[in-house]
């Protein structure tokens, strides 16, 4: 098998992996642009949502996984709601992010997966989101704290944080959650499902 055939097979496997996760309706996309025109973050994307779908169908793995778009997507589901063929475009973006993270390559927007993991770790530990511990984990892993110390931007965070604290919106100690064991079980089941 020559290099070109091998590359085509890899791209087809990528497309098949996405289709397996989201369904055959991916092939029903007729590029009406409704997803892209309704997307509130289209201005920040390098490849618009309808172009992502087309690129996946054509198996353009590198183009899709190296794009900013999959990390800029807010998963607001506006695209999914607007799609006349009921393609779950928000789910496609989630699947693409997961494939990209599993590839081991650095994301186009490296701070987004760090934030994502800090968010999930906070929920896993306490059963719900605890902003301070999440911020601490994110700052440590992203190098954000060093940058803010250099620029003095940390002062804005302190001002905002103290306002939130005084209004009771920010807790120093994570609040107790009755269902922590159940939440952790959900994470374990999801991990087991992913491996299977």
C-alpha cells in the first residue's frame, strides 16, 4: 500500500469514527449555511460550522483537528436547533474535541482543554463546581497566573472576586454536596464506557 492510499484510509477511518458517534445524518448536510449564520461565535472561528461538517464528510482530519473552531464552539446548540436535517452539530464539535485530545497533539487553543479539565475535576471532587479550586487548577496548569503577575491583570481578578465574595456568590470552602459518590460514579462509568 502506498502512502497516498494509507492517508486516504486514515481519513476515511476518521470520518467513520465521527459518523459512528453522531449518526449517518451527517451525510444529509446540503450546506445551507443555517448553522453558520446562526452561530454567535462564527466571528471567532477559522472554519465555519457548515465547513467543519463538509470537511469531516470528506475526511479532512488534519484540517478539522487543527482548527480553532472546535475549541471556540460554546456548545450552545444554536446550530443544532437551526439544522433542517437535524444534524447534531454541537455533538460533532464535542466528538472532534475528544478525538483531538486523545490524539495527544497540542490543541489549537491549548487553554480551552485545560479549562475543560479543571472544570470537570472540580465537579468530580466536590460534586458541583467550586470556582476557587477550579481557578487555582486552571491557573497552575495553563501558566495563566505567571502571565497575570507580570501584567498586573491579577488586580482585576481580585476586584471581581471580592465583589462576588461579598455578595455570597463565591465560596472559600467548597459547599457540601449530598450526591458526591453518585457524581464520582458517573465519571467512572463514563471512563469505562469510553474504554469499551
